[in-house]
């Protein structure tokens, strides 16, 4: 927990430094028509750096032995995060409908250990229902890939 | 004056189309409130893109109904499954879950829904009375006053939010920094883009809400490995009627809860302390304080009344000042802007049909809501019996769809995922997420108010204290900012006096 607190504070400080640099580039003073673009971000970054230093100091002094995430806790988190990330990659190339079908199916089979019948039904039904609701009723287009263009959409 | 407007509002809210919208909103909202990882804020965020083609009044009715539904849904999971969906439902689990374990789930749910209804209704009545007055006052506000109110908004997160005040401040600053990414509309300069064209349009708070609250929450749920083993509730008209007969006994608890809720609730982050405070008061004034925590119905009534009074009150600053009191209200405010309405006091003059339709829909929405949840509790509770292997990909997919449909942009789905991980880490390290979202929503407004104020005063910050109204508000804000320091100092003082008296014989 302490290490995670320190790392987060450091990352946020890095963000603060980036913001500070860009604010200085934009100008933090008074322009022809009021404060310049960097004025607000500059003070935000300064405050952020000060706060993160203080949080870092607090974390340094604190004695917490509890880990940020336990070994048993990490596995289910990754089991959720990795397939979701993969699904986003698939969406990028093959569109959302194909991705949700594969994602639903994979997750239901791998984590849920459902029967192949349930897996097939759910992973086909969900994209189809989504398609009807979003593309047809509300006319909100979703990312599409080669399959949809082959079907004529 | 106000009364005629309310009648006008009811004419809008009672149109069959709008009533239908309210029913749909309540159902969806309750489902969202029951599902882990989906709460009021990101439920509203996900559905927001679907409202773009609706008339604004119907759209806001859908979103507020969703909000009420989510509040009701939270009570179901707290009582039957001992899982508080939102922080302000925590106090409801203290007595609600023991009741459900004892087989009195029906009574607990009836009490919870009725108290929610009473609390929300109390707030709505106060909103009806005070909103026009507040809007009238707010019309005289200039940029310094608006900036001062924003200061007050954020200071109350630090002073009243509990937790580490430094981390609250960091969350606020980060929200403002994220809000300033992209094109600066005043000077036309590109800020914090570092040459990446993708960053030019900045970060949309809707994506942030879906990621932080949706994906982040699911990651947390996964880690805790929650198995939903809920108590079953038998709820039928007889149980409802018998519970209702006992409730007038707690009239004082209702009134106290409603006042605490409203008073705490129109300031941001107020719902959670309000629910705990109301619970503590009910226990202190009870004739049987020892029964609290073991399944006392009054222990359900008190926090639920306060939490929902606070939930209603959070909408008051949103419609009158254009400053949201909660993340959900913040998302609705974003909706207002997207529908082409200018949030703030002028709305009462320019679009009375919208404002009063919204206020009237709060009455109808709550009435429909309490009837629907009482009637369909078993159905809603059944949702949590859907296996996790199906629920998780379903929720993640719905989040992704919501994130994409805001701008039809693929990169937003990636942002959502990143915000999800940030939300998970922040939640674990006690960085509060609500102020971050509020800062992201209000960033541009706050910066413009600050700039205009400084232009008025030619660079002097004293303008915030020398103008009477903004002076009072700024001083209040400074007090809240300093509150953690003051309490820490007083605690140290007390400790030293205690040890001093202990040493002297």
C-alpha cells in the first residue's frame, strides 16, 4: 500500500511537471486581454506538486503492511481487465458487434463455465439486440468492421 | 406565481409520452442501481447519447427518472444482499440486512422505499418553493460570485468529505487539469496537447464517469470476489400495508432525516454524511438504542430518508445556478449543454416549460418509482442472481457502447479503459472520484469565471472578498478548506490538555 501510494504520488508529480512546463510555454502572466492560457494550469500544477509532495511524505512516514492488492485479489482483476482490453483491440479492427460477441462468449465459457449452448445464444443475442436498439431505434452508429460491410451496413 | 408555473410543469410531465419515458427511466434506473459497477452517475452517462434526438424536456425526465430509479435500486442491494451500491447506502445495511436475514426483508424494503419517497418528496417541495427565489438572486450574480460558489462547492469536498483532505484536493486539481486539455476557447491556444491531435478535443467527462465509476467499480468488485448470496424477500400488499401502519410512529425520524438530508445535500458530497448523521440522531433519540444494528426498522428509515432528501437537494444548485451538487447532477448538467440549453438562472426565464416540467417530473417520477419498486422488487432482486460470468461482460460492453456513442470515436473506448484503471487505483488509495468528475465538468466554467473576475479587477484576487455576496461565500469556502487543519489542531490541543491533566495528580 505504501509503495503504491508513493508511486501514485510520483506519477501525479510527473503530470504536474508536464503541466507546469506547458503552462510556462503558454505564458502564465497577463496578456493583452486578461490572464494568458497558461495562468490557470500553472497554479493548478503548482498546487498539485505541493499536495503530492505532502502525500508522499505522509506515505513515507506511514507504516502500513497491508499490500495494495493481495495475490488472490490480483488474479480476478487481471482476468477481467485483460479480456476487456483484448475486446477493445478487436473492436478497433473488427467493429463492436464482432468484439462483443467474442468477448461475451469467451468470458462466459472461461470464467462462467457455462454450457456451449448458453454461450452461443448469449454471444449472438447480445450484439443483435444492441444492433437493433442502437442502429435502428436510436440511429446511433457503433464501430463496424469487415463483417458489417460484407452484410451491407 | 410559482403555483401557476407548477401547473404548467405538470401539464408537461403528465403528457402520456413523458409519463412513459418516466416509467422506462425508473425501470432502467432501478436495474442500473441494482447492478454492480453501474450507479446513477454512469447510468445517466451511458444513456445520455440516446437522448440527443429527444426533446430536451423528455430527455431530462428520462435522466431524472433514471436517477430516482438508481436511488431506489441501491436500497434493494443494501437490504437483500448487504452490498451498498453507493456510499450513502452503507448506513441502510446496518439494520436493513439483519431484518432481511430475519425474514423481514419485505418490511425493510417497504420502509426503505417509503422513506426514500418521503425524503425525496420533501426535497422536491423545497425545490419548488426555493428554486425560483434562488434563481432570482442568482440572476444578479457576476463572475466573481460564480467563482466563489465553485470554490464553496469544492471546499465542501475537502471540509466535509472525510478521508484525506490532501487527496481530495489532488482529485479536484487533476479534474481541472484534465478539463483544461485541448483548445482554449478564450485565446485559441492549444493546451497540454504536446502535439497529439487526439488530445485537441480534450477529455469528455462522460467518458471519465463511465470509466471511473463503471469499469473501476467492476475491477474492485472482482478483487473482493463478491458472491451474491442474498436474502429472499416476500413482499405483498399485506406486508406493505402492515409496515405502513407502523411507520407513522417514526414521524419525527422522517422529519429529522429529511431536514438533515436537504441541508447537507445541496452541498456536494453531502448525501453520505447526511445518511450517517440521520442514523446517529435516530439512535440517540430512540427509546431502544440497543436495538440499532440488529434489525430496527427505524435504522432503515433514518438513513434512507436523509440520503434521498440529499439526492433531491443535489438537483437544486444544478437547475438554479448551473452548478451540480453530485456527480449524477454533473452528468445531467453536461446533458443540458449538449441539448443546447444554457444551465443557470436564466433557464427559469428562457425555458420555463423545461424547468417546471423537470420539477413536476420529480413528483411524478417519485410516485411512479415507489409504486414500481414495491410491485416488482423480486424481479429486480433476481438480476443479482444472474451469474457473474454473464453480468461482467454485459456491463463492460454496455459501458463501451455508452463511451463510444458520445462522439462516435474509437479512442474514447480506450480512454474509458484507462479511466477504469485510474478509478480502481484511486479508489483503493482513497482518492475520491466525485470531486474529480465535478472539477472536470466545471473546469471551463470555473476558469472563465476566474478570468472574467480578474479582468474586472485587473488582476487583483481581492475582488472575491470585497464584493459583498462573493465575499461571504468566499469566506465560507476558505473556512471549509481550512476545516481539516482546524480539527487536527483542536484534536492535538485536546490531547495535550488530556495528557497534561493526567500527569498532574
